[in-house]
């Protein structure tokens, strides 16, 4: 909810005697943009001071002895932690969290500087893993979405450097991500954090499968496992957060298949790997059944339209790119229909965007090779403008009417 939206709706509520003028003013005071802007200034100021200190130290680094360097790093890091803790304890959580995040950044930077000073044999992935562990610990000590996302980013970077430096999948960042942050999410449920966690787990599963030189389609199984498990959760926000992460990954995979299906090696199993094919299909069918039972248990059968992205269309080798194009198009229409039927603003907007993107993708896929390039762009632009005008007109009509009461 934003102040701008509240300023628009509050007078209507007052006229309909839903709330009193005094209550409307009190609600508006809770979303005072000026106070929020002022609250950001101390964070920005602290960040600039920290950058200034680090810049000065970096410029004079060679002239400082190793012991003094170490003491300086410890002082800067603990200073930000101490001041951040004081502000957080005194009720200024925004400023306190900002300072704690800067202290955590100082900790990460200190690791690399100490490695450089003492010529320690520490690969970058391990340094980032230590940094990620500290981030997860701080997230538990000071529950915060910002620190959670900070931890996710650092742990994914650790895995990236492990693949880059050692060409091996490091199980430890994956476990810290799955257990440390997974347990945190189970305690402090949040839809967007579920999306970030699920997408990271899917991404790391893809990296692990790639490094093991397995066929990439095996990532469908862990992704489908996350999706099916989410169907058994009761809270709607948790479900859409976790499943949204899986659907994001599947949508990206679908785009790749639409554009490069002919260039990608055949994704199905070879004839001699018939047993692997059978295992894949049996496990996948089992996960679909678990998903269907969870949807039925919580009266969410209508969300089975998500399976348009989840089904393994690549098994149909002839025309798989076109099948994925149809899947993306029909999925976007499903999201749009679902948003209208449930009067859900976020899904209406998302469905509109996905449909426009699917049309653009279809246009690129089908018209690029045989149409003059200038005419291609002109007609494509006109088509998107017309579709955008029509869909926005329908969306505004819907949001200004009975719908639009659900925001995400």
C-alpha cells in the first residue's frame, strides 16, 4: 500500500462512512513519505562516511603496517556493528539495519584484505562462503528481508566462484542456503523471500547438474519438487512465493527453447538410456500427483494452469520450440484470466505483461527469417502498441470497477 493510493481512496471511504476524517488522517500519517525520506538520509550519510574511510585507507594502504591494518579493519567493522546495534535497539531499525549491513560488507572486504596481506591460500569461493555464513548468522540475529537477500546474493556468488576456480560444485553454499535460510523462511514467512530462496535453489540445482555433466532436463525434478511441496502449504502468500520462483525458472527455460530449440542438442534421453527416461517420467508423474493432491486439499485446483510451463514438452523433439511458444502464450492468458477471476491486481498486470512478451516472442520467432528487417520492426511495433492499448484499456476498466482489491 502506498500513500498515493491511500490519498485517492481515503475520501471515498469517508464519504461511505467506512472511516471518519480523523481516522483517514491517522492512516495517512502512517505512510508519511517525508518521514521515510528523512529516515533514509542517515543511512546514506553513514554509507558515504564508510566509503570515505575505505577510500582513504586504500590510498594509504601500503604505508600502514600489517598490525595497524588489521586493527583498523577490526575497528571499522566492529564500529559499524556497535553503532548499528545501538540504533536498532533504540527503535531506529531502518538506520540500524543499514549500519549493520555496512558492517557486514566491511567484514567481507576485510576477509579479502587479510588474505592479501598475509598471502593466505584461500580460494575466493571459500572467502565468499565465510562471508555468507556471517550474513546468515546476522540475519538470524536481526531478522530482516534486506539481510536475507544479502545472504542469498553472497552465497550464490560463492557457488559461482567455486565453479569458476575449481570447476566443481560446492555443496556447502547450497546447504547453507537450503538449511540456514530455509529454516529462517519457515519461521518468518514472506512471499518475496520465498521467491528469492526458491529461485536460488533452482539455479544452484541447474549448476550442480551442469557440472556433473548430466542432461540439463534433470533440473525439472528438483524444481518440480519445490513446486509440489508448496502446494501443501496453507498460506497463499507462501505458495505463490515458492511456486513463483519455479515458474520463473521454467519460463526462462521456455524462452530459451523457443529461440534456440534447433541449436540446442537433443534434450531427450538416447535409446540406450531408456531406463533413465522411465525413471524421469515416473518421478515427474509422482511429483505431479503430489502437486494435484495438495491443490485439491487446499481447494486450489484452478492453479493447475501452471502445469503449462511445468510439463516436459521437450520430449516431443519435432517442433518442441513451437510447443513451448504455445505454452508461454496460453500460460500468459491463464495468468490474465486468473487475475480477472480473482480480482487480483498483481496477476492482471503480470498476465498483461507476459501476454505482450509472448506475442513479441512469437512475432520474432515466426517473422524474423522471411520478412524485411525494417518492415519487421515497424509491424512488430504497431502490433505491440495496439495490443498494449487494448489490454491496458481492459485492465484499467477492471481495476476501476469491481476488481483490483488485491495488491501484491
